[in-house]
C-alpha cells in the first residue's frame, strides 16, 4: 500500500512516540508508576500517539484494525489504566505500522517488538500406576 508523504510523516511521529511508550513499559510497572516523572513521560507519549492518530486517514486505521484506535483516543483516568493501555497499544502499533515505513531512513533505527508467543498448555500429570512402574523398572525390578 502506497502511503502519501504527509501520512508517512504522521506515521513516523506516531511510531516514534510509541517507541518511547514501549521502552517505558519494559521497566517494572511499580518502578514506572511510583515515579511521577515517568508517569508524565508515559502520559506524554500516549498523548503524542493520540495526536498523531487523529491526523491519520481512516483508510490506514481500517486496514490496521489490530490497533485499538478508539482506546488510544481516550484519556486514561488512573495511572494503572494508563499503564495497561500503554503496555497493550504501543507494541501493537509498532508491529502493525512499521511495514508502512519500509525504506524510510528514520525507521531503520526503530525497535521492532516481537508478537507475543502463544502460551503452552500445562502438561497433564502422569497416572499413578505408570509412575510406580517406571520407578520399579529403574531399580532393576520388572
């Protein structure tokens, strides 16, 4: 998909702000939320993302529906909600929008967070009888 130069500039701004937010969310939650300066940085980064998202055309927003645009447009009430939104929105925005910025020199230095890996299911415990037999065979008894 070809992106207009004006939209590329807006995308660069949005991803740049998302980078700052993403880097802050890499620290422990308590450390960030206990420091008023870090909370201010987090709010500022999300606000920058919000302003850039308002300037994006709706065609980009519809093609990248994985990003919760409506959630990004709302201001969080509490620092905890701010943290949860930052943790969820920033990496998704970076992953989804980076392909649109291929070939841009500024984008070469951006982080590229990986998608979360699917969780493994817990292994089922073995039957009791099978475990006892295994122990006996290890001892040399059959």
